[in-house]
């Protein structure tokens, strides 16, 4: 049996990548990377390049797989997709 950690790196509040919040989150992610356990990270498009660069700077990153969301977290959410779909069916 293999253990895989699944997490996300998503910019929920659409803050600047340069903020302390992102620095803190990368430090937390570093702890997961150092475990050297297979790791899958779902990432929002605006964070993808920064996260990819960060991961490539790690001594070992072959156990990490990034999956980029097609849209922002909000636009990929079930609630948003349901609302958009329902709105298109409304007849006013």
C-alpha cells in the first residue's frame, strides 16, 4: 500500500503572490515536501509558475505532481458552475 498526500495551493482571496501569506504557505508546504512521500498539489493558475519554480529549487522533487486547475478556485467550484448553469436556463 502506498500513501499519497493530496493538498492544494490555491489563491482563494486573490492576494499578491509577494505577500507574507504566500511565504508562510510555502514554508508549510516545505514540511510536506521534506517528508519525501508522493505529493499531489492542486494549484490555481495564478500560483502555478511561482509554485513550480519553488518546487524545482528543492533538492528532491520527483515525488511531487502539480495539477493546475483550469480556472481560479472560485470559478472551478461546484457552486459557481451550478449558478452559471442555472442562470443560463432562466427566462426573464
